[in-house]
C-alpha cells in the first residue's frame, strides 16, 4: 500500500530531485498551447519546432492540473498532478517509472488473483491520477436504447492491467435492474499515455490486476 508522505518530506523530495536544466535558456522559448482541451504553458526548443524541452504546465481554467519537465519531447523526473487547487493528488517519477505519492481513487475496487492472508499488496493506479483517468472515463457513451430503470443505476468502469502496468482491456458495465449492459471500449481510441498505469504488486512482484471504478448512470439525463 502506498503511504502518504508528510508535506515537509514531499516538498524536500520535490525540490531536491528537480533537474538542474529546469530553467529556461537561450535555446528554448515558452508559449501557450492546448493539450486535449486543456490549456498549457510549454517550453520548446528553438532549433526544433514542436519539441518540448523544459518546464511544462497544464491548466484547468486558472488552476494547475499537472506540471513537470520535458527533455527532448519526453517527460522526465517528478511530475505533480492536482485534483483540486493547491492539493497534490499524485507525484510520479517518469525517470524511474515509480509512483512517489498517490491518493486512492474514490469508489474504486481492485482485483488480483491468488491472494492469501498476509500478502503484501500495492494496488494499481492510473499515472496522472484523476487527470489521467478522466480521458478514459469520458469515452463512455450511454446506450442508444431506453433502460428498464428510470432511476440512477450502477455504472462500472473496468480496467484490465497487465504486470507491466499497461492497459490491455477497457469495458463499461451498466447494471439495469436484472439486466447487464456490457460495452467494450476500442483501444484504438486511446492515446499512448492512456495505456499507462502503475502496476499492482503482490509481495514485491508486479502482477496483473483489474481496477474497477464505480459510478452512477442517470437514464433520465443520459449522463454519469
């Protein structure tokens, strides 16, 4: 289980781990752009247009949703992801490929095979926290036909994750009274970062797992 760090320890870790080339130099320039509907502030190489190199921030309105560093168009070092303003939800190290700190998802369940009493478990999580999982949840589409139930009914997002932390299957499930509506989300709709999860660990060994996020679907409003 990932244990939260104290604020003092977390801040020390973040500051001490920042690469020395984080500052903007004469070889780069900054500008505003967009990432999947969110505004960004990016640092880009002057010599190679479109190649991110330096500080990078993603905003939801006026609040920072994510920030970190790029080097030659790849994310490096510690990235912070925010669920609410000024509240860090996850810290992920793209260099070591490890979660440093992560708050658990609300209404989430996890399934692993061959669990025994006394096993040491680290549950899987989406890299990017709520921001990362958002791009997967929004792929849900309500059924075209009316449901039997007129009241909100359970909606499950089911993510099958292999031992390396890669998403290998994505399904949604609506429990409509005695009926079940199961939908397979085509993986070709996903971007490369959508496949990235931190894998589950069982007694220190990375294992395959299933992450299920529970929600409610309102048939009258046709939304979750």
